[in-house]
């Protein structure tokens, strides 16, 4: 902890610490920024930074997450000072992080679902956050896929609004600690991940990803479960799991080696190699790449033509192609989710997340 905290302290003072995902709010911590909280002096703050470096006992992962969240917010310096003071005063005792109070989750504004011309389109709608996925969005996408599987549309499309397709997980997912602590957070996160990926495995209609920009993390790994992936030539594909002390999900540990071969899959999933759209197409992850200037027009003309094909015939054809592997994919998804639950509880993962962000690694 002291080593990580020391790096954070130096980065704070230099102004170098910033997140490439541009996640700048941590509502789960219920910060109160009026009155004295806005008046922590520079000297008090620097003293708190020094106290962190001198801690002899690791305060635990929950406190690490809270410290990091407070640390990221310049206006929360008083909260940081108070928390470090409490650590120093009771360094030999167990410290409990107060769970967040109930709050309103982001609703349908973060996800837009439309149906037109035989196409149901699910659009990630957080362009200011590069369409990073919140926990609520995972639930909303599950519900949207379940509804789309039963509606009158012939095909279903997942895309993003703005410059990004999806930048992966919103970091607030990691700092919203429930009453059961990080163990409960990891357990519920693994269950949600498994349910989320299962929906893609079981989806009965043709499922198309319209990748309108860079894609990161789970938005990349689940592409192996889509039937078609169309991408703008501006898109990139990045799975920085090892950088974050984590492991692959979305059945990518199986689908990626099958699609692109074991060595190319290892470059992506283990070493975090970022692919251009052309590279992803050459390796089979992307179906076709279009010039960005004509991407939307060309893709939607084609999709509208596909949507006029007999829907039952398309369903049955997909069933013939996909059903032989469904049982295996579900088993792989369960195993990946269990492994990730263990990774999320590891110090290596916690420290890697902080180190990754502090170095301003570009996703």
C-alpha cells in the first residue's frame, strides 16, 4: 500500500494523474463538498499524503478504492485528509468503509432502443464518457436483448453514440462498494457478467455490431458472439486485461483463438495488443471495414436490405450455425466469470488498476 500510495502522492502533486477513460465522478462515495470540505489547505493535504506513505498496516482493498476515488477529485481534499488521519490514528485496528446510501441509478438515457424497418437498434448513449458501461447499463442491455429477442424485428444491432463505440467498464463500477464489502461486490459482479454474456450466447436473431469508433474491454470480447461485425476504419480494438491485473471474459478465451488462431489471440488477450480495424478484419474479428466518411450510410443501407429477408429462415439458419456450441460457450462463460471474481479480489488487480491509470495509459 505504501508504495502505491507514494506513487499516487507524487502524481497528485505533479498534476500528472488522470484517467484515459475520463471518469471524473465517484457518486458511490457520497462526498460532501460544501463548507470545510472545500477549504483543506495545501499544507494539510501534503501532510495527509506523507502520512499515507508512512502507514505500516495495509488498510485493505475497500479503503484503497476509497482513497483512490477521493484522490481523483481535487475538490475532495478535505475528505482525503480526514480519511488519512483516521488511518493514522487507528493503524492497528480494523477500518470499515461506510457503504453508499441508496441513490438513483442512471436510467434509459444511457441506453436508447429503437425499432424501425425491421431492425431493433440498441445504442450506448454516454458519448461524454466514451460510452463506458455502468452497472445499470449491464442490466439495461440484458433487458433490451430479452425484449428484442421477442419483438417483430428481423435483426438486432448494437452500436454507440458519438466518437466511441464503447470504452469498457466505467470505473465507478469498482468504487461502488455494497454493505457486504468487496467480496460481495466481486460475487455480484461475476453473476451480472455471466448473465450479461449469456444473453449474447442465447440471442436467437441475427446480431450485428456496428462499431462506430474505438472499442475497449468487454465491448471487444463479446464480438466473437455476434453474427456480423461492421466497423469504421477509425475503430480500434483493445483488451488491456493484463495491464489491469484481470483476465479475459465474454467467452473470448475460446472464441478469439478459434477466430484468429492461438498466437494472435494471445497477443490481444494476454499482452494487450491494440488492433486497427483493418487488422481486426484481416484476423477475422471484424466482418468488413468501411471508410468513416460513408460508414453510417453504407452500413444501414445494407442492414435494411438484410432486414427484408424472411425472419424465420434467418433464425433457423443461425440456430443451425450456433447451437452446437451453446453448451460449451455457457460453460466457458461461467469459468471466465469465476476466474474474474478471484482476480477482482486480488491485490495485484487493485494495484494494477491504480498503476495503469497513473501512467495515463491510452486505451
